[in-house]
C-alpha cells in the first residue's frame, strides 16, 4: 500500500478531510458515517447545511448497504453504469447521519470510476461523503492544484490523480418517487440512461425551485461576470459590452472571434466530451485574467452538452 493511502486512511479515521480525484471533479471527503467529520466538510466549504452530500462507495454492495430499499432498477443501473459518473438517490438507512442528507430520508450514492478514488475507498474500508472540493458556489476543481489553491492548509491531504477525465459532476437520478427523476444532468449522458429509464422525468425549468436541494440557481461561478451567447448567434460584442476587456469561452468548433481580448475553445473540434473535460479549468483560467466579462457559448442540447449548459447557466447567475 502506498504511504499516501495509509496516511489518508488514518486521517479519515481521525475525522479529518481528504481531498481526492474522481473521474468527474475532485471531492472533499470525510468518513460518511461520522457526523462530526462530515460537519468539517460544511465548515471548510462554507456550505449551507440544507445542501446534502453524495456518498461514495467502492462497490454497489457497499453503496446499497446504506439504502433501506434497493429497487430492481437501481441494481440494473448500478450494474451498467458503476463505477462511473452516475449518482442514485435512494431511501436511506438510519446509519447514514442526518447531516449527510440534510435531514432527508434519502441518500445520494455513487461508485466513482477513478482508480485513486477506488483505492482510497478500499483502503479506508467504508463509505466517504464528498462534495466537489471547492468553496460553496464556486468553480468545481478538476485538478489537485485547483483544490490546493482553494483550500490551502484547510485540508489535511490532497491526493493528486491528475486532471479529471469527465470534467463535469455526476448525473443524479432519484429513484424514490413514482417515476425516476433526473435531478442534475452530468457526466452520464441521458441518452445512455433513457433505455433503462423510459419514464425519466426531466428537471423542472424553474430554477427557483430546484428538485435537488443545493442545486441553487447560482453556482459554479467565476468572480468575473459571465454572460451567455446563444449558439450560432453573432459574437460581436454588443454595444453594452463595447470598450470592455472581454474573454470568449467557446464550445467549438473553433473559428475567428474578433473584438475579444482573450479567446478560449473548450474543444477545437466541438467535441462535447472534450469540452466538458476542459470546462472548469478554462473558466478558472479566464477568471484569473482580470477581464471585465466572460462571454460563454452555449453547447448543443444533447449528450454532455446538457451538463455543460446547466453549469454555464448557473455560472452566469449572480
Ligand atoms: O461527480 C460528482 O457527483 C462530484 C464528485 C466529487 O463525486 N460530487 C458532487 O457533489 O458534485 P456536490 O456536493 O457538489 O453536489 C451534490 C449534489 C447536491 O448539491 C444535491 O443537489 C444532490 O447532490 N444531492 C445529494 N444528496 C441528495 C439527496 N438525498 N436528494 C437529492 N439530491 C441530493
Ligand atoms: Mg459542487
């Protein structure tokens, strides 16, 4: 066993926080069954306690041990999509502390696909509660460096597993109601889920009443104001923006964008997987340039484009 993993295990056992890579974004982890340890996550993030956490497990077996009821559909989804960027909301057993679930009788569960996350979970030998390792409302971290710059010494250990492959958070599906409900579009495209979930209800378009608590209208936000550009709309800075130092964040394919101080493409070819993987790091880079405004191009509404647009829309709200 690597020394670092042994240290991580000890820290988690002592109720400390360990940041770790997943295939989606970096997580800020604590022993999911220790309410005091979980409280530290909320303190470090500055996160309100009405925002429940996702519990990570090393296997479907370990995950489902936290659920009071496991529908057949959950088993089928787990078999097909775990390890991977899919979170299932099920009814919880009482061993899961109320703080993890914000007092709800349901718990969000996932088995991450990153080898280092799985190694950590196996070494620790229990479930780990982890939100994305960013301060509340800010841009999610897709590298260990992002986590360090956000938390400094506040986190005992940051495991470095390189850049995250998927780059947007997991897709969340609730299986606790009459029909399955999509609570957050994410790294598992809904087109892949639909064959299993023909009756999947899509999220309401009313951002003031999120289905998933904590899915607040403003989130993933850079400090620089960010505004959205419809796909295919003219990208000439409007009169409102003239004279300002502007940054362009395009999904791609790349083309000439005149009038902008800085231009970034999430994917030069417009490939949505690549665009998702680059989204948060690019947003951070643009945010560090001291621009007056970032103009972000919306993605096409399919595949990972749904997750990208969900994050962009929230990033644009103040
Ligand atoms: O990819 C991911 O899911 C990443 C990595 C670290 O695994 N985690 C992540 O966690 O995105 P976080 O805390 O940033 O977002 C978790 C969201 C909450 O904001 C909430 O909307 C939803 O999951 N959630 C958690 N528990 C829930 C529950 N019992 N019912 C409904 N939604 C829940
Ligand atoms: Mg988050």
